[in-house]
């Protein structure tokens, strides 16, 4: 294999087999030396509308020819328009602060939460609570917010200002905690730390990277109530779940709550340009302005006019083509199809909603769950369907505009791969 200058490894720091993706069209990619394959995980959960969407390409070209760059200290027509559009989609009365990635959005949200409390005279409110199966990025302070041990950056020291509590799923029993159990855990944690020291609580509506953990209904409502009770800033990370992947624009909207902040990324431009943002309740913004507390967080490429133009077009397409409703319809098909393999001896659990799904494998006949998941993933890719396998779980999160034929093909490839692996392992 030719030695290359590009450094590539996976989330867990492992070297990966060289995969050169030469081109893409819709949800499909061409890989050098292999047959074309369907992106069942949308790259990294960002390719919402597939490759080469003509309207997105045209929006990018028009923006590049009109305004190729704009300082983050200035405004552009597209950044203004996108801010208004995002605020409206989120429920209104949000201020939009642009960043460059999900990690930088979460780091920025953390800083905003802490500075707001400091501006109000609560100097000791610095502690950040997040979940033990969470992923909020692995750069800067975002690496401390991330709770999932598999994504822990080597050499990262423990930090008393970052506390990780259990996700909605009991790691010992693999069952969901009840809302009463979740409330008791949070109240115990708050009592131990002291609410006067807690600045914020980060939560993903679904811990996708952490194992596709779907909390019980009422979970976000409960967190909203507790954060109000203890004066804790509620930050909802919609970097993966946002922009239609749950069947609504944002997953938190399914519980009719209003977060204090929402972090956005990935699908904001359908993966066509690096762009991310933090939506901040205007009351928080007003507190910082009134007390003259600046953020001093300027990112050179944040709010890039090309990215904002693409994002506006991506939002227009999702809305015009009713893709949120299509995701809900696809969810029913995916759920019923996966039920066909729920009793396979190598399957431990199947869970998900919207387009976000996970097949959790179990140790079987002397083979570890991670080995089995990798084997199934390899067969899927061999048969033209790219899935993500890690920690014994296969994840999918396909493009929003997946056709019925593409959905059926993706599911059939996965069903066949699971059944084939089960048959081979049963036979010994």
C-alpha cells in the first residue's frame, strides 16, 4: 500500500483500512477498488440530502461568486437570513452565535452558560453536568463534556467541574430507567454538588454515538423542570439529531420544551460546508449585554457566507419536500423490518427512532459482540451498504431524502448480513 501524507484514524484512535472515496451521487459513493455503496450513516450523520444535490451546488457557486468570505465581526445577508430562519425553526426569540463544528458549538455554549451566571453574580456556578454515554466533541473543553469512555481523549485528566451522570439506560441491566429513577439520580447529584455550583446540564435527545440510547417519553420535560427548579442552564445538543433526523426539525420539539441553548452542526448545511451554531435564549444574551460581559470567542470561518447560503437552501429543500414527515414514515418501515431479526441469537437489542437506529449485538458462541458487529458491518459494505460498527453496536442514520427502494435495499442487506452471521456462528 502506498504511504500517504494524510493521517487517518477512527474515533477510538484505531488505524483504519484505507478507503478512498472518489465520488458520490445522492446517497451513494464510489470507493476505489470496490463497488459503489450506500451511505447508511450519511458520512458522519451529516449528509442529509446526499451527494451532488444540484440546488445546494448552485447555492454554493452563487455565494462564492458574490461574497467569498466575511469576517465573523461583520454581518452578511446570508448570515442574517440564516439567523432569523434558525430562530424561527427553534421556536423564536433565540440569538444565533456561529461556530465551526459541533465541538466548538458545545465549548461555546459552556462558556456562555458560565459567563451568564458570573454576570449575575453567581461566581461559583461553574460545574457542567452531562451524561456518561454522551458525545459532545473531543476538542478543547468539549472533550470534558463528553462522557462516553470510548471517546475519552488519551491523557485527559479528570476535572471536578465536569460531572457525568448515568444516561437514561441502566448499564447493568440494559433497561431504561424510569422517570422517577432518573429524577432521583439527578436530585441526588445536585444535592451532592450544590445547585449554587452548577452552571449547566448538557443533553442529547438521543445518545447516538454513545449507543443510540433513546430515553423514555417525558425525559426532556423532566430535565426542563429540574433545571428550572435548581436554576441550571439546559443545553440541548442537536448536532446529530437536528434538522429532521428525528421526524421533527429538532428532537426536543417532540416533548414541547424550550431549551436555554441549542447547539447545532452537521446537518445544518447537509454536510456541504463546515458550519455550526449555538442558539441562545435572548434572555441569556440580554443578561450578558446588560452586564457588559463579552464572549471574546471569534472564529475566523464562523458564519461563513457560503455555508450560510447552503444552509438556507438545505432548510428550504427539507421543508419544501416534506422530509421530516418522510422520516417519520421511514421510521415505521425500519422498525417493522428490524423486528424480523429481533430474536436472532446474536442480537441483544434493537433501538432507535426517526432515521437514527442501532443494532446491539451480544457475545455468542465464543465470539465477542464487537467482533460480531464488525463481521456484520463488513458483509454489509461488501454488499453495497456502509454502516458504522463500534463497541458491539451497528448504527445507521441514512439521508433524509432516501428513496423507498434505497430504504428497502439498505434494510435487506442488513437483515441478510445478520442472518448469515447468526447461521455461521450457530454452526460453529
